[in-house]
């Protein structure tokens, strides 16, 4: 069905009007096919602090999945942490899953008796934490990659799987640091 053309336009204005109509449909199609699913499947979050250095830096913006029912060891996730009457988003790495035995000796961590396989900063003389935890059903044990400055499961305990907002997929800003966040 052709739309009626407006009256009183010059030939040049009429050509512009027709071109605009021809471009409108593809642009709407892109909006529906690309943007809407991205909005429904993904969300954004910002890194706050240096606890995930060198993997992620302070003030980087992340594209994250919406929800994550079954995280894997090594996933970088955004968690909702409720404390002191407020909820805060924190970005950390999943180290232990339900039923795992996590042992922390300073900056060194073993999961089920095996050393963790994820890069993190090791600093001599950092706080020495000794901890043995069996991750409860429906919970995760998480740590920052920069252990000396990370507030994580060593200090606040495990969090429920339902507190995971999503898995970090990519850094989208600042534009000079755009990249995919490695997954396990």
C-alpha cells in the first residue's frame, strides 16, 4: 500500500520525502531485530574500584547478561550485595560453586584441593587470611582478581545464586579499552 504524497512540495523536497520513507522501514526493522533483543537479553554495569585489576579497571562500563542460572568457575559476574540497608553491585569472579570446598591461605586459593586456574594479583605481605569453606547449596564463593584490595567472600561470605545480576560479556566504555571479557 503506497502512502499518499504530500502536496505543495518542490521536486527536490518530494525526492527527499520518498528517500526518508524508504529509509524509515529498514531503520525500524534494525531497531526491532537488533536493539530490542539486546535490551531484553543484556544490561550494563560499571566497575567501581580496583578489585578486579588486571582483568577490569575502575570506571569501565560492562555489557552483562541478564541473569545467570548456572555460573561456571571463572565467570566474571555482577552481584547484588545487600548490606547496611542498601544494595550495591559488585563485580567479582566466581571461584566456588555449591558443594565446592574452598581453602584460602593468604592470596593462594584451592578449590576441591586443586589450585584455582585464574589470574590474580599476588602481593607479598598482603593481608593473610586463612579460611576453609564448603559452599552451601544455592550459593557461590567469589573473589576479586586483585586480592589485597578486594572485599569478597573471604570477608562477607558466600552469596545466593539469585544475587547474580549477570555475567560480564564485554567492556564497552571507555572506547579505548573496548574488549570481550574472557570466560572460562
